[in-house]
């Protein structure tokens, strides 16, 4: 897990501005900026994960995104996978509600 990120002065300044911008940027974007700043200072991933309460997989993901897309890649919304399980259960529930014999079975008719 090589976290070697080299920042130019303009990138570093922009990341610091994002990290310090509580009103301008959401917490998750500031966390990503903080992560990249720590990586640029050669801190070990395990230490960063402990300090920021995140996994090394999260560090890996955002490190790669930063290296491929720069600071702008950190600003994009990407919060896990879609809630397909929740949608599936919602469809099952709607199917149950639309089933007429369910009401008589439960004594609700």
C-alpha cells in the first residue's frame, strides 16, 4: 500500500482550502482532502485509517481517484453502492399490501 502522493503547491493550497471550508464543502469531501494531505506527507495508511476512522480500502479508493482525476475527483459524489436490497424489500412489501387475501388472513377485513 504505497501512499506516495506528490502535491504541487497549487494542489496543496486547494486541498487545504477544501479541508478548512466547513461552510463550503460537505464533511465527506473535507475528509477526502484530509486523507490526501496526510498521504502526501507519507503517513502510513494504518495511521491515517485510525486517525480518520475509515478503512484502508477507503484510503485506497480515494488515493486512486485523486491520482487519476486530481482534486476535482475528490469533489464528486460517490457514496457506496445503491440500495438494491432496500428497493427489493419495498417491492415485496407493496406486493403484500396489494394482496387481498392477506387482510382476511390477518383479520383486518
